[in-house]
C-alpha cells in the first residue's frame, strides 16, 4: 500500500474505518485500544532515542514490529488467529529472566526515574499498562486473543526490568518509595 494522500477528511465527523471496512466512532473501545498500542510504540521509539544499551535496544526494535502487528490485529475486528504467538510471550519472559538475573534483588517499590534511558523506559512501561487496560476493557465486549493480553502484560514487566537495568548500568541508585507506615 502506498499512501499518496495523508488526509482524507473521512474522519471529520468523529468516525473512522477499521481494517475490515466497518465504520466506528473514533472513541470506540477498539479504536481506543489500538490507539493506546500506537502511543506505546511511539514512546518506545522515543526511548530508543535516549541511548539504551545495545541489547535492550535490539529487543525494543523487535518489539516495535510486534506492536505494529498487534495494533493491526486490534484494528481488524473479527480476526480469528492472532498475529502474536505464545512463543513471542515466552521470548519476553526469557528476556525478563536474562536481564533480571544481573540486577540486585528488589525488596521495595522503586520510583521511576534515574538515567534518561531508564526514565524513558519507565514512561513506556506506564503507557504499556494503560494500553493493556484498554485491551482488557475491549475484551469484555469483543473477544481479544489471549496472547495479546499476555504479551502486553509481559511487555510491561520487561520494560520495568529494562529500566532497572539502565539505572544499574549507569551506576544510579534506585530511589525507593518511602512507605509512610514504616
């Protein structure tokens, strides 16, 4: 497909078309869900500009491609087979385990921040959680492949350990939440 004209004016009244041609409101649960995934992809793209280590950077680049597929699947109401496989969920788990193995144990909640790459990854993590919530909301009314929900859940965990890794790599001490009850 080649986009020669970027604006179409077809959405000027608040509607858009899904990949299957169905016209829906731009604030429908489905459009919201794939819009949140698109925002996550953009935030990950931003995180990549902040200079993360090369290993997480390659993971993130691969993840961007998967998120594009995932968003496309969400835009294709009624798709039967998922473009996201159980194997892709397992790959995220393997990355989490590999990165987390080199990190100090976590005994407390930490505050987001630290190095610029870590802060960008924490931002991506929170956007990922929001996208996951939007997908779960959609799943209550229209079936979403279980692999999509699992993928988003593991991805937020991966982004968390990547942020911790970046702070560890930069020599930044994590800032622990001060529990007012202690």
